[in-house]
C-alpha cells in the first residue's frame, strides 16, 4: 500500500524512528522512499546509517518531496515546523500528526486549505510492534486517508478510529498507560521478592502475567470482570488479594491517574 509512496518523517525521535522501523521491517515501505529529519546533523546521519533511509536537516525539502508527511515533534514545536513547511504542502499530500494534544483544527489553521490531516496518538510499545494507536480525521481527511493512516500504524500494533473529542482521553489512558502498568509490574515483582522469590524470576512472572492477562481480554473479548471472576474461586487465595487491592484503593487510584493525565493532555499546547 505504501511501496509507491514517499514518506517524510519530520522529527525522528523515539516515536518517529519506531514508526519508520516498523514500516521497514513489515516491508510496507521501501527505504529509498523514506526521508527523516532531525534537529542535529549527527542524529540525521545516525538514522540514515542504521535504517538505510534518506535524511536531511531541512523539513521543507523532506515535506516537499513526500506523499505522506508524518509530523513527529513535541507539541510546542508544531507551530514552528508548520510555519516552515506550509508553503510547500499540497492538497494531494497527507499530513499525519503524532504530536500529543495538538488538534487537527489547530494544524489546519496553519497550513494551506484542503490539505488532509489525520491526528494520531500511538504509545511506546510500538517499539515492539505491540503498540496501541488511536487516529481521528481532520476536515479534509477521507476514508481513503484514514485507511492509509490505519495501515501505517497497524505495522506497529493495533489501530482504532475515534472521534477527535476523545483524543485527550486516549492520551491519558493508552499513551500514558504503559507507565502505570510498569508501576504495577514493579510492585508485583517487589511483592514476589517479599515472599521469597528471586528478583529476576519475580519480574518475569509479573511481566508475563500482565502480557497474558491483556491478551485474554483482547482475544476472548470477555469483560475484565468476567475474567477476574473466573480466577477467583470461593474461599481461595485470589479473593483475599483482591480485597487488599480494594482496601488500598487501587481501582480508584488508577481511574484518577487517567483523569489527571487526560486533563494535563488538554493543556500541553499552551504550556
């Protein structure tokens, strides 16, 4: 789907490089059709050497020659980059932004009319092709543009289409969510050490348990409460553990974490 299209990745940080790597490894884009930009010549050369793609310090040159422009810079840098490339963007191109909290309307106000924009919010497990990405359409993005964006992010995990009004919540849940789960894994591992397990073993047990539990939810499509009940036998040990979690407020704390991160996501552009 992308082999005949040219891709420019403006801002090759962790997410930008992850997407490029995923697309290359999946064979859906050719190295010769990818150009990456970065703020420093050393970074450009590093990415070019390791990935075998094109690279430049010029966002304008990269964007002008591309069919798809992937905007992968920090939220506060978005206006600066858009000011640079606005003069070369054309309606036949597709602009995909992975900048947190930056709305499609904000972007559209800074670029030529009729340029299609898709907003995306991936998360860091994209590094292992286990990512979760939500995408939403701007005013001029068609179903074909959304299919193209979905194809791109499917290369590094799962992709869902959401109404843009939900994107800050997506940021607070799935983009910030890995950090919450790392705390859960760390805590479970510490508990394993407390009850006598070697640390490496405890960490492996905790991490794989989280992987397995997540896969059960996705693949069985059962409600998490149903799956929880299937593990919780009458008068068994699991119910005692669950009661401790409820007493400690884990459920409410996780909910509040997502609420606070969502609120902050809506403030990033202005901060």
